[in-house]
C-alpha cells in the first residue's frame, strides 16, 4: 500500500507493482518505464512528467489521475479495461488501429 506516497523522480523502471495501491501518490517525473502496473489503483495520482514508456497498465485504475497526457499514454500498454481520467476518455492513439482492423 503506497497510498499518498511521495515518489517524485523515483526510478521505478521495470518495478513489479501489480495490484499496488498508489491512490493519490505523487509520481511527478517518476520513471515507470516497463513497470508492471497491471490492476494497480492510481486513482487521483499525480503523473505530470512521469515516464510511462512500456509501462504495463492493463486494467489499471487511473480515474482522477492528474498531469497525465496522451503523449505519456502513447508509449504505455493499456487495454479497454484501463480506466482513464475523464479528460482522456476519448480514444487512445493505439485504439484507433484496433478498431480499423476489426472493421476489415
């Protein structure tokens, strides 16, 4: 349980954080590249500048997360069960390709 933890600029590359509770955590500029965050609860977490390249965020709960951008998500691995903040609910850059493949 890392609820509300201050992990600013933390080096969490490749960390195993599956199912961890990071609600309200401060992850500004943290490096979460290739971290396993499957089923992690990041509700209300602050993610401005966080590196998410290759981060496994399938089924992660990012509702009300702040500072998160489409650019950050473009390098992350998400799925339809990943819960994004309202301001990012519109289609994820990688989702469009999947939809187009289904139509063919």
